[in-house]
DNA sequence: CGGTAATCGAGACGGTACGTCATGTCTTACA
DNA sequence: TGTAAGACATGACGTACCGTCTCGATTACCG
C-alpha cells in the first residue's frame, strides 16, 4: 500500500478491510490494462470492487496514485526480484531484458505507462512516487549487472552506467510508447548488443 | 494545417479565415506550453484566440488533434528542415542533436509530448496522426544522416539504422519523459558517442 | 410574401427569384408539419429548398416569421375565403366549422400553431403579425355570420359576439393544443350547439 | 416533486438536499415568470439556486420537465385545493373562475404556459406529464362542480360535461394565449354565464 | 454592349445553450 | 472508526442552431 503508515499495535474502531483493498487494486489493475489510465474511472473501480468511492479516496489520494499502486503491485507480483548472474555483462543483460520483454508483452503496459508518465509531468509529488515505485527498482537491478561487469573489468571504470541504462530502457520504452515499430525479440537483442558493443569498444579507447 | 486539402482554383463560399486559424494555433500552443495538454481547454483557446468554440470544432475534431497541430506547427517553425552535413556521422549527429536538444529545452516540451503520447495510446487514429506529424519527420531527417554514413562506408551496410534511431531518440525522450536525470549537454553528447561507437565497433566485427 | 413592399416599376439588379421563394415556403411548410416549429431549422429549409441560408434571411427576418408565412400561405391556399350563408346562425356555424375542422384534421396543425403562439408571447412585433395573419381573418369571417344573425333578429342586439367567437375558437383550439380529448365531429357539433343555445336562451331574457 | 417515490423507511446514502430542491424550483419559477420558458436556461437556474447543473440534471431529465415542475409546484402553492360549494352551478363556477382568473393575472402565466404547450407538441412523453400535472387537476376540480349540479338536477343528466369544460377553459386560455382581447372580469363573467345558460336551456329541450 | 447593382449559392463565423461525464468531497446509516 | 450508498460542486466536453458575414457567380437594367 502506498497511502498509510503500517498498523503498529492495534488501532481503535473497525479495522481496515483487507478484502476491500485487494479488490480495489485488482479492479483498478484490470481496468488499467483494458483501457488505460484515462478510461479507468474511480466510480467504475468502486463498482467492480464492490466498494464505495469514499473507501477508495480514503486510502488513495487520487486516481493516479491508485493506478500507480495497482500497476506497480501487479508488476511486482509477476516480476522476479533477483537479477540473474550469468557471468558476463552480455549474458546478464540478455537474460534480464528477455524477462522484462516478456512481461511487457504479456500485458498492454504501454497504455498504462504513458498515462502515468503524462500525469507525472503535471504533478511533482506524483512524479517522485512514480520514479520510486516503477522506474528506480528496475534501474537498480540493472545497475547491479553493470556493477558486476565493472568489478570483472569487462567495461572501463569510467563507463557511464547511467547513460547506458537510459539507452537500454529508453529505446525499449520508446518503441512501446510510440508504437512506430514492432517490439520483437530481434529488437531487444539488438539493443543489448549495441549497448554492450559501445561500452566495450570504448574500453580500448 | 491538418484539416483541408490545398486550394485548387477558387473555392466557393466565404474563405476560411487565415487570421482565425493562426490565432487558434497560437493560443493553443501558448496554453499547451503554459500548462500542458490536460489543462488546455477548448473554451479557453477560443477565448484567447477571439474565436468561437464552434469554429475550432469545425476544423479540428478534438482538442487533442488541435494540440498536436499546434505543437507540430510550432515545432516546424522553430526547427530547421535541413539535416546538417559535416562530413562524418559523428559530426552530423552531434550537430543535429545539439539543435534538437536546444529546442527541447527552449520550451517545456515534456508536458506536452507525454500528454500527446498518452492520448495516442487510447486513440488509434490519433496515434497514426501523432507519428506522422511529430515522430516520423524527425526520424526521416536523421535517417538521411545514417544513409550518408552508409554511402561513405563509415558503418557496415547491414547496420540496423532503425534500432540506432530508437537508441538516440528513445534515450533522449526517456529522460525528458521520466525526469529521473538531467537533460544536459554531457548526456546528449554521450548518447551520440555511444551509438556511433557501437555502430563502428560492429564494423570491424 | 410578408417581407418587402411590392415592386413598383422595375428595380435595378437581378430580380428576386420567384422559384426560390416558392421552394422556401414549400420546404418550410413541409418541415413545419413534419415536426413542428422547434424542429424546423433554417439550414434544413435551405437545403431542402436548394437555396442558401442567406437568401432566406434576406427576405424573412427570423425563422418564426418564415414559419408564420409558410403556414398562413399554406392555410390560405386550402381554405375558402367566403363564409357560407345557409339562412340560419346554426346552419352557418355548423357549415363553417365543419370546413375548419376538416382542415385542422388534414394537417398536424397543432404542432405548428402552439409553436407560433409560444413565440408570440416573447415577441410583441411577431404577436401582432401572428394575429393579423392567422387569427383575425378567421374571426372576421365568423363575425359576419353573427352579424347576419343579428340582422335577422335571431340573437339579441346586445349579444356579445366577441365572447361567442372565443368560446368557439377557444374550445376547438384547446383540444387541438392540449390533446386531452379527441377532436371528433361530435365535439365540433356540440360546441356549436351549445354556443347557439346560449345566445338564443339569453334572447328571451 | 416529480422525480422520486416517497421515502419508505430510511434511505441509504446521503439524503437529497431539501434546500437545493427548493432553491432550484424557486429559481426556475422566477426565471420562468421573468422571461418565459425559452429564456430560462439551466446554467442560470443553477447559478441562482447556488447549485450545480449536474444536480439539476440528476433529478430532472430536461429543462422543460424542470420548468413544468416549477410551474405546477408554484401554482399548487397559491391555488386552493377545494372547489367552493355555493349551492348553485352558476355560483360555484363564478367563484372558481374568479379565483382562477386572479391567479392567472397575478403572474405572467401566458408566456410560461404557451412554452410548455408548444414543447408538449414535440415530445409525447412530456405531453402526458403536462396534462397530468397542469391540465387534469383543474378539470377534475371543475368536474366536481358539474357533478353537484347534476346531482341537484340543475342540468340534464345527459349534459356533456367534458365539452362544457372545454368551453370554459378553452375560451379563457384562448385569450391568454392569443392576446387578441383583454382578460377582464367582464369576459370571465360572460363566459360562465353563457355556458350555464347553454346547459340550462338544453334542460328544457 | 459594357457597366452597375441587386441576388444567389456556398459556407465560414461568433454566440449561446444544451445535456453528459468524471473528479473529488460530503453526508447519512450501519457494522 | 470504517464502510456502502449516493448526493453534491466543479468544470470540461462535444453538439446544435441561430443569425451574420464574405466570397464568387449570375442576371437583370441602363447608359
């Protein structure tokens, strides 16, 4: 949950309904994938979850935060936490993005993500939350892969890992968001190959 | 203009008011940059342009299409049509993206672009228009740069130009959209360097 | 025509198109009977008449005046000018209202008339026109019938003919406007009988 | 109120704001009398009532139905429910129409009523509502007066009461709607006298 | 016979109201 | 105190019709 501090001892009054929270996130997630953020409206989430609108607004400050929570929660349940360690940068990246890619294609994630990104532009606080909840976890895991490559001396110590991350995620999300070209295995493979080639070539420089 | 075919001989009836169209696009563009797509509302555009809402809807089917038209028109007026030719792939790309970058920073373009991209996810027809009007023109110009490099033999004949384009535009737009790291000159420079290095290193492979 | 003074000698410039005027009145009349005043819109009249909106507004100051003109013109073509003279008040009235009644039922006149009456409440000038063009001609003709009855001594010299007219036309139009009861022959007959009975009974008073 | 069934036990959810409903009907009624139906617009009613447009549309399906409700409600509050019983048909009718007449003149009712009647011609469902809400209540009360006269034997058993009602209301509303002659006491008196005379004279027939 | 002028078709325009929809808040009764 | 039900304010949406306007094209007369 995003919204409230964890229960410490035992709060007074009727306890928060766990069932309701699950139902809300589930319904929100479903609607999000069906139509995207702009079509996920709170009244509909409430109806599908068998819950009142007030209950939703009690725990999430806006529909966008709810959407982010639903989306990230869903993503977390289907995505492995651990980065693979195959022994080489190339191998690790291929493995990691193979999985990432599969998840991306399993759900119409572009619709959701562009909506969240758009809202983040208009709301600083939400932007922070969005990066924390979706972007950074992915980057951290991938950063570890580069760290291992640095430790192994595969890439030069001054390699700009942050830029490499942007090349990887940026190009993938670009195709996802803009839809101008297919998101196939060949593309994912080629992106990784080119980024690795770039970093390695600069090693000798 | 998006909406009408060019004048052929002499159209019957009262001619479309050039002044009104300019004013509408101008007002829309202003509002777009001030607040972003979601805050640009048609009544306000009409008021600022000194025009009636009906006139807007006569020529643009929705506020999003108007926004796209205003944004692309604005972009076209400030953006050079020609790709530079410095004699080398590296030089051409640096030059091109230096300009692109400057334009990006001259206006709060992120808010607008994410808004348009988000809407494109919900509206197929609009997505087509969006790519045609914003995305493709940029890619075409950059593709020419790669073509010249291919002609000069700087990069291998089988180099995947489309992927290179996605690496370039994807990573730049990624930072613009997600806002997780600064959009500085160093970054723009590094992206181009890495992409060129990648393509060249694979030449020798 | 309502709108312009008659041509005196020969006006300069292109003469008014007789064909267009007929087509406009015809189209307006058709639409009026089909749907009533509120559904008769000027653009549609123009389209049906194969005429431009500007031409309509050149000759009629508003859609209501056009409607009144179309309605009254239509009514005049189907309605006999002369009042019958059967020799008795009762006979004359039955004859007159038999015809009036038949016309009323031949066309969905209620839809049109209520619209015009409603507009007359909001527009003094139009109200004047409306009475002049529709109401008074009918009353004048019926007044003649009463005058003959007075001349014959059928009804007392102090009989209030104006009230009698209101009883006759008022009750008929009431059913037409409100639609709470059928507009059958029995009703028309009974109305005339009661009014004649009332006037005659007061003779003896 | 038109819209909802009466409260049974205790309804769930936030109860309908009684204050808002009163304010809406009041504002609508005011505007109706000030300018007539066509000038009563929903946004203005909302503003005057200190209420949102959405609240109005929640309870009334169109501005016309709202207008009817406001008009009828207003009429009900100022109009006595009971028919007078003076012991004679003539007395009862004079008394009843004296009151009716006073109400009619107390407010610019013509504009409102013609507007409603005109709309009823274009909307079957509304027509039903209009008769139910405005027309029938008046006729029912007056029918009682005739019933008493029948019971007393003042008028023949086969007298057509419905036609008599149309003569009374029709002629009064005729002057109100068409405005061709004044709505004075003399007229109201004369109408009643003539109708009574007609019914009585046919008694002896 | 060419100029002048009113008229016409086409259709763009400003204005104004309509009715709909979604957000987020609030007010009840019940658990 | 939490929750379901649902009323409410706010504010934008896109549509429709009105009456005005601006063109070019047409059709008379008048000099």
